[in-house]
C-alpha cells in the first residue's frame, strides 16, 4: 500500500532505496538488476556500493523501509475514521483500491518470500517484523473496539489480531490469484463470523 517516494531533494542512499522500492515491487527482485537501479537512481556505481555492499543488503533495507511506510500509511488512513467499528474494519476497506491501483501485484512481503534466498536471515527477519507489525496493529484496533463498542466487548484482542492477520493475508493472496477484489468482501464476512463464534464461546 506504499505510495511512490519522490526522488527530489533526496540523498543518494534515499534515491537508491526509492528506486528499489519501485522496481522490486513492480518488476520483482530477481528481474531487477543493480545496473538498472544505479541508472534510474542517477547515482555512481561507487556510491551504490558504499551504501549497499550487495543486492541482498539493498533487499533487507527495502523490506524494512517498506514495513515502516506501509504501517504508517495504513494507520494514517484508518485513524481518520470516527468510530471504533469503522477503524477495526478499515484495513480490509483499504485493500480493494490498493490492489486495483497496483494492478494486483499483491503484498510486497509475500512477493519477497517467493523470490529471496531461503538462507538470508536478514530478509526473513524483516518479513517477520512486517507481519508482527501488522498483528500488533490489528491487536490495537481490537482493543480499541473492545473498549469503545459494546458489540466488541467480548473480544480477546490477542486472539482477534491473529485471526485478522490470517484472514487479511489470505484475502490479498486470493485477490492476486483471481485478479479481482471479491475475496475482500468474503474475508470481511469470515472475520465477522469469527467474531460471532468468539461471542458464543464466551
């Protein structure tokens, strides 16, 4: 859900990272070469290697920066909503316009794990941190809803957050597979049903 980073008034490192964020997501990690990044970022080869000794170093930085920006943008969009219920379902509401705008390229982190070498612990950790950031955000939304809306008073924020994360990630994967946004509504229905089941078990 990350918007393009402007190249104006950026340091060489920031231009390299901004270019990588665009190319890795749009073209894929494997299909993007260092020469293309250097050319499009308009930096010297020596400058590139000063900041990123290898392409894997750049990928690890890309993943960390993508997490920071994506979570910040989701939070900014969700917290303008006036009710706890609207904020709770906000992340799902944001998926359709994002997927359509990105032509169903999907989750950058699902894409990273499909392409990155399995033995690079830094990348795996960056992806894990992204998932954990999302889970913590969903837990925050569940606690907000629990405290503000009687219909959500039964929620266990920790359990709800994990359920939300599973449904959210699955919805993205299905939307990409089918290249349509209809799974998002199904995901919302499943999430509501899961919350009702939690009420019945209480």
